[in-house]
C-alpha cells in the first residue's frame, strides 16, 4: 500500500513538473516576443518602425484574451484543447516576422496576442488540478523564474546576435511546450485530492478578487512607467541592460521561494512599496551612470518580483473557490496587463510633451502611496478566505523546534489523545488534511474529526488561532 501511494505521488510530482515546464516555455516566448521583450523591439528598430502603437495593440488585445479566455473554457479537457490550438496559432502567427513588415504583421500580432491570452487563462485549470493548494506559491515562483531566465537569454540573442535568431528560439520554446502539452494527461491517476478540490464548496469571491485586481492595476502602473520613462534613460548601457534588467526580479523570486515557512512575508509587501518609491526617487536625483542603473533597477525589479509572486500565489489559492479557475486566473492576470498598459500610456504622454522625468517619478510615488493605503483593505478581504496564506500571516509560525514540546506540554493539560497530539504536530508544520491522512494512514474525514476535536478542546476555530493560543500560553 505504501509503495502504491509513493508511486502515485511520484507520478503526480512528474505531471506537476511537466505542467510547470510547458507553461514556462510558452511564457518565455510571450515575454520575449510580445510583452515588452526585445525581439519585437529589435525587429521594429531594424526597419525604423515606432513600436509604441504596436506594443499598445499587443497589450490591449492580450488583455481581452486573458479577460475573456475563461468564458471559453468549461473544464480541463476543454482547457487543453484551447491551449494546444492557441500554441499552434502562436507558432504560425510568429512566422511572418521573419519577413519584411507588411499588413500581415498587424494581423498576425493581433491574432497571436489574443490567443496567447486565452492560453494563459486556460492554464488556470492546470494550475489548480496539478498542484496542491499549499504548493502553488512554489509553482508560481518556478514559472516566473524559469520563464524570465529564458526571456533574458532570448533578449541577449536578439540584441547581440540577431532578432531573427531570437525569434526562432522563442518559437522553438512554444513548439517544445506544445509537444509536452500533448503528452500531459488531463486526469490525475486515481487521486482523491483532486476530486475533493473539484467538489469543494464554491463561494462568492467577487469582492476580494475585485479588490485584488484593482490593487494589481494600480501597482503595475509603475511597471508601465518604468518601461517608458526609466528604461530608455539607460539604453546607452545596452550590454548591461540586456542581461541585468530582469536579474533582480529572478533573484527576489528565488529568495522568497527559499525562505523558511516561519518567516512573515506580509511585511515584505510594505518593503516592496518602499523599494518602488526609492527607485523613482533615486531616478529623479541620480545621474545615468552604471551604478545608478544598478541601484534603481535592483530596487524596482526586486519589488516587482515580490508583488508578482504575491498576486500569482493569491490567485492560485482563490482557484479552489471557483468552478471556473480559467476565468479567475485570466481576469487576475489581465489586471496586470491593464496596469502596464495604462502606465505605458502615461509614460509616453510625458515623453511626447517633454515633461521632465521628475513628474513621472512624482506620479509613481503617488501610485506607491495609494497602494500603501489599499494594502490593509486587501489584506483584510483576503484573510476571509485565505487565513493561512504565506503572504497574509500576521504572526510568525511557531518554530519547528518548539512545536512538539509545546504540543506535549499542553496536550496533557488539555487532555489530547496520542492521535490528536500527532495530528496537532503535523498541522502546525503546515500539512494539509490530505497530507496528514496520507502520513498517518487515515481517511480524510477521520482527520477532520480529530482536528475538530482539537480545536474544541483549545476553544479555537482555525490553525492560526491555535498557533496564537499556544504561543501566548507558552510565553505567559
């Protein structure tokens, strides 16, 4: 029985890995070619074309693809069909850019931008089905890290070798992603965890999702300003910019991913707002040297890494409360595109009118201040559903070294059974009901009954309250 369970876990882990790989490969094409990458910029520069209208069109149509994508997806089988079709369209639609500019460029870029959005939205089903709820922050981090590393590589090739070579590599990424998708099954092998998630009570998340989307739009206005105001000021450091631009973003994602569970990440959200503020403040007062670029870009992209992982992981958790994860995921990420779209317009207006860069920085500081005000409201709304999310914890988790001794100490006075002590210890280590059931060879309903009794004995109603209660008792 144990070998059978271990075999299922290995298969699940492999399927989760494949899902992450194919989406990362597709995202690298999306980032490097369409969404503010260097492939399209270098191609337009080659033919002395102003990329501004083209880029705005890409973002606008991609927004529609993301926002509407969930309306076309009804189940994971349907999601795979849409992903396969969208990838095929993306490959075919990228080919005209190997030739001289024509009306075909405009038609192709509108088409692939829309279907790229539907592909990303459809992956919401894979994100939900192939990743345990408590592991989605790691999956999100892996996708963002891998796709951005590949984007950096494609960007460098496009700038220093040829945009056509960069385009060919990005298309190759989509081809490999398509092959992996065709081989990846849409159903997990006999796993009750997924049927449990599918049947989980669907509740209204309209309000918290709406506030989250508004927050994403506001904070990512600064990303659009960065593309139009900050980045052009440092283009004379082309070699450095080509590889260092997204490096702080990747590094920050990796650091957050590796932080121990007990670290309180909620404070990092406020630190990120400060990093954005300082980035634009330094942009106003610093020169345009290499050192200035390193400081400003590190602060700005490091903050972007924190916030991108924040809302990606929040969206990942909210998927369990919706019968249409494609719709939730698509709408959430469309907010990111909308924010960048608005920031790009604001930045372009300032550049066209020769408004001093100080004004753009003042606007960015105002946006940072607004997000600082919004964050507590968003935090309170999300806590209603996601009490134990790693970015929303208001208290540090109990250190592992103290967990067992605390359970043993208070287990006696509060009359916990040996089984309840075992379950309490696993619960404090972040195990889900399903994971506890697997480790102790119990049914999930039995685990729920034990946890209900544990909460009753301590007079609490959640894991967070249990931790707070035990820590208060331990320190009193």
